[in-house]
C-alpha cells in the first residue's frame, strides 16, 4: 500500500456522561494510563500518521497540552496539536480541520477508541484510496428491529446488509473540507463524518474494522478495555511510568505597622499592629503561595501579583491563593499536603491556629490532617524578636494527576 500523508483528527471533546466519571472520559484511566494517551499511542504505533490534531473541550485545552507533554514518551513519533472543540462533534472536527489543510488524507478517529490498531487503519486507508472516502465497520451480530415512537416493531432489516460503524473514517482531505463547508452543514444532524460526505453524493466505501475496536462509553466498556489492555500489553506496568511528585518551599516577611489589620491565613487576629503591604499582607498565605508556585516551577508571587499593579491593592490573599490553585489545576497538579510556620514574638497565636488550618484546608480542598499551621518565636532575637515584623515559611508537596 502506498503510504500517503495522513493527518489524524482525534475527537475527544465529549462529556462522557454515560461513563459516570464526572469528567471528560478522555482523562479516564485505562490500563493505568489516560484513555487519550492510550489512543495516541495506538495511532503512533501504526506508523501512518503525519500529524495528529486532538479536539477537546474549550476549558480543557491547557490541561490536555500539559497531559500530552507529561506522557509524550508514549507517542514520541507524533506531531500533535490541541484545539478547542465545540458543542457537537461536527463543531469539534470543523475546528480541527482548520489546522489540517487540504493536502493528502484525513482520518477522523474517536478518542474513546484506543484499540483500532494498524490493520484497521491500513484497510480503511486502502479503501479510501480507491474511492476518496472509507469507514471502518463490522457486521452486526444481533438482529436489529426498527421501532416506532409507541415501542412497536415497524420492520426487521436483513442483518446481512447491516454494519456497525466505527472509526477511523478516512477521506481525501479536499473532500472532507468540502463536506464541512457551512452550506453542507446546514440542517445536518449527523453522528459521523461519513454522513456529511454522503450528503455531497459521494459513495463511501466500507473497510473491515475489528470487534475489539470498541468505543468506551459505559462502565462495562471500561472493564472490557482493561482486559484488552492486559491482553495487548498496554498497561502502565509495561512502561513503569511513575506519578510525578514535587516539593516546594516559600518564605515571606512583612513589617508591623500602625493602622493595619493583622491577617494570618485569612483569620483576623486582634492586635494593636498590623502587617504592611500592597495587599492585605497575609504573610503566611504569601509564603504558602510561593511554595506552591515554586513546586510547580511557576515563578513566585511577585511575578503573578506585582505590587505595582493596582488590581492587587488591598487584595484578600485567600482569593489570590485560589488563583494560584487554579493555575495548578490547569496543569494537572494537586496539592498533597502543606506545612506553614509563622514566626512572631507577638501576639500569641495558639488560639487562632485551628481557624487558620481550617481556612487553608477548605481552600485547598484538603482534609484537615493534610494541613499544618504552627507558630514560633525567635526568643526575642532579630527583627521578629524585636516585634518589628512577622515572617512565615511554608513547605508543600504536589502530585500530578
């Protein structure tokens, strides 16, 4: 078979509601790896793809880019781009087509089908080369009934003429671009790309797919997928991929001054002096944010919240902490634990520590036993010992999800 330039569009923007995971199923684990990673590894192993374009939810682009960077060793031979999908499958594929160009061949493949394999891709491309468009499909095993709105059988099609459609679906690039033009999309209620090509009056060839080329949609599909992964040696055990773990530390200091509130870990502590700063000067939270940013190699609070920016004048540092946590979440980092030390000669802080701890745990989404806050003095030594200011240190650990 002549090897032509093949671009693979991986449609992975579905919400996956039937799987019941509360997230895009592309990020569900199959064989110890994200489903999307398993799919891209399969595409890479075919040796046929010139370029791969992954379409995910608009709010999942940064997360997906970070995920693909972390797992790139599994599909190192692929040139991969990520685009924002849309509300419907056709919207997602159309967005991806903007990067695909009109040369060579385009395969559209479901991100939830990680087991198509080389033979299915080869058969489908070979059929497409003869006609301009081809789909993978398998003969149906069960008798199919056409049923009306009242739940009665209308007719029984001959099973020999019925095929269960799969992906990949492969098309001449110019043909698929034409199928996705605005005029052809008008009034289209389709669930696959071949239907749009059929609307142009083009015949679509059928290549033999595989019964193992399942689309993971329900919890039962996940069980079958785990067995296929084990049979094919596609589990994480074969790769020895270990979860990423990071540790970060932070330190901050603020001067005590008149006419300022003393805020520590979001708790107002009654005292005659408060901490001076551009924001609310919550020195403990500032140290914690620096530790979080440092662990993820995201710089420091001066970079994200400069004291020259009026937007942060008098800002609630707990709100700034929420912003830092959102940055971590975008890159799939989860806080594992945090330990904060407040260094102050006065006032006595022991009575306020439980509220501080609860504040931090709630904001970071952690159990109370994963957060520690403690206070100490310097035995009247240094600027903290003289009551000129308060310092804070923090140590955190992060885990890559």
